[in-house]
C-alpha cells in the first residue's frame, strides 16, 4: 500500500531587503530629479545646453539603475554603485558653493554605496 505524501509547500522566495528598496527608490527619485534638471537646462539654452545634454542621459541611466536595483538585478547594482560614487565625488567637489545640499547628497550617495555593497548576495545575475 502506497503512502500518501501531501504536497509540501516550497519556502517563499526571499523578499527584497528594506535597505535595498530604500537604495533603489533613492536612485529612481534622484534620477527623476536629474531628468527634470536636464530638461530645464536644455530649455534654458545657451551655455547651459551642454550641461543639460550631459545631465539628461546620466539621470536616465540613474533611473534605469534604480529600477533594476528594485528588481534585484546585478547589472543595476553595478551601475547604481558607479553612479553613486561619481555623484558623491561631484557633491564633495561642490561643497564650497552649497555646503548644505552637498552634504545631503554625499550622505545619500554613501548610503546607496553602503547598501549596494553590503547586500550583494540579494542580487541575481
């Protein structure tokens, strides 16, 4: 007589850590604000046009990285990590002009760098 083996439920897929969610949201929000800034600079024309044309694709890449981080993709983690380091360095360079916002930018970007390096195992290739 065969034994009846009930279906054993599989363990749930691990949820995205809250810190990773926060880093992804910060990347998306920062990128969205960068897109708005890029459009504003392009609309201003003149010498700001060049800065707008540089800011716009970088900000779009930051939004992409944030969305990929929220989906736990390794490519998004790597791009987000690179952009956060570059952003922190640029904020450090501009600390003399606007110390308050620069310190805030440095803190946010260092948080993103910390999270994306510490939660490396949560991401899939």
